[in-house]
C-alpha cells in the first residue's frame, strides 16, 4: 500500500490451491452467463458494471470472497434489485483497474462475439 492506495497486482496463490480450479470454473460460468455486455463504471471510469440473474447471488458472493483474497485492490459493489430482479456487480479500483479487468477477466471469461 502506497499513499493509501493498494497496488494493482493479483496473487492467485492467495486462494488455497484446492479451491483454485473451482474458483476459475465458477468465474467462467458467471461471466459467460452474464446479462448483456459490461458497462464502464466507477469514479474516473476505473471499472465495470455487470448484470447477473438473481439466482446467482450466492455464487457471486463466493466468487467475490475469493477475488478479494487475490485482488485486494478491487472494490466490489452489489446492487440487489427489488422483486427478485437482476444483480448489478460493479468492480472498481485505482487508475489502471479497467485495463486489468479487460485483460484478466473480460478476455478470459467472455466468448468472442
């Protein structure tokens, strides 16, 4: 941490070895099945907002718990819509976060259109 900010760095080893394969499979399933395309979001545009079906709440919570271990620079915000509506997940962080999300998450978990 420097000047109150956390460096943009991912440490996959922060997720226990026995959980890594299931974490990666969960991420693929979540992001391949998201509703619509991600939308740039966050202060200074340093993040993205994603939409998921409401039934994925527990899966999202489990994925976020592990991601917080390996990517401590990310801020996660969940928006649980009323009446069983979709879930908005916003991921933001310091400058460079959007590029990180594009390279490490969007490229790995989304199918090419």
